[in-house]
C-alpha cells in the first residue's frame, strides 16, 4: 500500500491535472470544496520542489499574461469607482 502512495506522489503532473479539473467543477458548487482543492494544489506544488520548472512553464504561457491583464484592468477600474464596497 505504501508503494502505491509513493508512486502516486511521484506522478504529480497527473495529480495536479486532476486537482485543476476538480477546481473547475467545484467553483460554482462549494466554497469549502474550492478552498480545500486550492490548499491541496499548493501542497503538491510545494512537495514536488520543481519551482524553476513550473515558473518557466507559467512564464512561457500566454494565457497567464491575458489573465494578469484582466486582473490589472479590474484593479484600474476599481480606482474609478466612487463606491469601493461595490467595486470589490
């Protein structure tokens, strides 16, 4: 049983893929489930210790830049708002 767990943990790419898919399905369903999956994603990321490899993949992905631009546009749009409670 222990060997199966070790093998599953070595193949973290598949585990990360399943967690991302689970995150996509949990977003509209449950905040608690979404938070749990996010914690698991962070723990797996910290466990595999391949930070440079992951950041290179993120840096070379154009979708990341589009998402960052979207968030930046939201923040800039919040600066125009008179009602900051509704803006956030």
